[in-house]
């Protein structure tokens, strides 16, 4: 029995110079349009579809660079099939308020046998895995060497469609594929560089970060030879900066490197890593001296404004202790670090006032950055509210024409009527996902109420999907569209699952009813 058609649709609006919106054109989209997916496993062959492939069970993450986009799709496949989003080369070439992660409701594909009917054939074992998809410009290798080569030789009729990516793990032997069972764990995107975190399925092998694309400002993390090397596809050399007592391999002493999260912005990158030293006897290897795991912040890339902290003096990777970090968010020249106590620390430029008022922020549960703006979701008076500071020249703070001083975003409704469920920052605009509350429903409870997307800020490319290119100075509902005639009934009739912001782009995942 063939699986049912997908119930997931991904909508996009905004800048589209290289086809990053996957809409089949290279024109900016001033209203939300469905993204197209080209899947060679479908019966349609080379026909792009506006619905995600039928095996998709959710969108794990979406990230954007200057003119490209990367998708982590959670799919269901035969248990015997391998990982389809990676390859091995011997030569080298997740919180309801965290808008970069979601696992939508699973779709059941099983059917019950009627009493007395002939039993259906036993269904082959199934499993879920991650596929990596990409769209837009890959001319510098930011979507992998295979995509880059195909684009260069004119093999693509268009780059304005999502395709499955083949990402190479340089230096690993082909015979290691079965043993490593590499799985895509996370992704991030800088301006013209992308990062893919691979992890060993068995749990005993260290994670690997593959950087691909431009090495400007050392974006490849030293794997390209330092700052400003050649474009490429390399493994970030994490082992070079590990503490001296921890540089031996996992096979020798049990050390395992885990990449807990990775974030990238215009020209710099942060990875939150954990070192499992369960077989080390030296307690000095542990930060807190009580358990076998030590956590660090690993950064590389641009550093001139202090956005990587005072220790970073070159584009090469730098390691600093992590004290209870739960999330990292990056602007163009600043960095936010949220810790488990709900406090937020800032690094880098304060030229636009983006670090002002952070000392007063308490109870934060999520942070985000525009290029020169700071946004913190905090629990205040029993509800989630959005603290904002920084550049407001294009209405990025959602407070009209006010100055850059810190304050709270004002929404044209009561927090008792709608609960904030997600916040996504683009380069100079912001999206907020709200759910209508029913009577008696408390803060933090996920309800069944209607979901809406509100947005504000810079709108030069129509990235707020309102049908125009005027900046929006205060929060405005952008989905469902204020004018229902601007979108098909099929798109409107669905439940919003998540939102993402990119470089002049906005994205909405909808589960069709």
C-alpha cells in the first residue's frame, strides 16, 4: 500500500534572487507561496510538488543564508534503508518557544483489518531518520559539493526548488559508513556557508561538524586553512582546541564530543559542545568537579567587534567554558547567551543599543537576534512577553518609531486571549506565533485554539507576506492573511506548526486539515 499524500505545506515570502524560496521563480514573493519539492523517489519523477514528500513526518529545522536555505526533514523509511542525506568520501571534497525546532503530529499510515477478512501482508519495519534538503544558490559549495557541481554544469533546470542534498564527510573511509551510522543531528547557515552536524548512531563516536561553502572571515572554522581560505567542504577541526588533557581519541580513553547545538549568523558561528570524559580519572577535567561531562562554547569566524568574546583574537576556533548555557543566538556583530537561570549575557557590538537592558532581564526562556537587535521571551506577570532592544530604524522593535531603548513589544490584544508559542528573528524582521486560549487554559499549556502568525519590521522584499513592501512598525497579523482572497483556501485551511525567519525571508509550516 502506498503511503497517504503529505499533509504538510511549507509557505515562504520575501527575497528570492537565487530561488531560495523554492517557488519555481526568481522573483521576490510579496505574499506567502507554497514551496516546491523535487523528489526523485516519487512516482511523479521530475515533477515538483507543493506538498512535502509523503514520507515526511515533520520539519525539524530550517536555516537560511544570503541566498540559500537548508531543511532538516524528519521522514519515515524502511528500517533496512540507509541514511539518504549523507555520503562518505575518502578523498574529501528543539521548546514550544524555540522557533527553530518542531515535531508536528505524526500521520498514521496503518489500517486495521476487518473481522474475518484476509490478513494484510506484514508491514516491513519502519524507522524515522533525517533527510537534508536545500534550495537556492550553491555556487560556493554552501549546499554541498555535489549540488555545486550540478549547478555549475547546468544540470538543474532551476535552483528555485527544494532538492535532497548529498553531503560529504571529508576524510572518512567508505568502509566506515556502516560502523559510524552517521546521522544528521543539526544544521546552521552563515552568509554563504553552511554547517551540518553528524552524529554516530551508536552513541560512542564523536559528533562531526562539516562546514561547506565560503571561507571568508574563517567561516570554515580553520578546516580551510585559516581565515579567508578557499571555498570548500571540510570537517571543523574541533580536536585542535580541546584542553590538552583531553586531546586523545575516544577509542583510547572514552572521550566523546557531542555538539548540543550550533548557531550561525552573518560571519560568525557558535557551537555548544559537551565532552564526555566518563573514563577520565582526573577530576580537573570536569568543570564542576561532580560529573563526567564538561560543556564548552566553541566559536569561529569574525571577531573584530567582540562578538565571540575577549579570548577570540583570530578567525580560528576558540573554546570557552559554558556555565549552564541553554541557548545561543547570533546577530551580525553581537551574540546572546541564555543560561539555565533565565539570565541573558551579551557579547560584541552595542553600537545600535542591542545589549542595553540585558542586566534587567530575568526569567528568560528564549532569545533571538536580528542583525542589530535583541529579543528575549520572558515570563512576566505570569505570561510570556517579548523584551526588545537595538536598531529600530525599520520598525524592528515593534514599537512604532520609538528609539533603540530597551522595552517590551506591544501586541494589539491581551495576553490572556492569545499565548505566545514561538518567536523567530530574520535579518531585520520578527515573526511571533500565537495560539488562541480557551477559558481556563494556563500559560505554557499547548491548546487547540487557532494559531496566528504576527510580524513586524523591515519589509523591503515583501518578506512579511502582506502584499506590499512597506516597513511594518508594529505587530500585524500576517497569517492567516488579513485578506483571505490573497491565498488559496487549501493553504488557509490548516494548523500553523512553526515559523522561521531568514535574510529578508519568512517561512510558515502548515499542517493541512
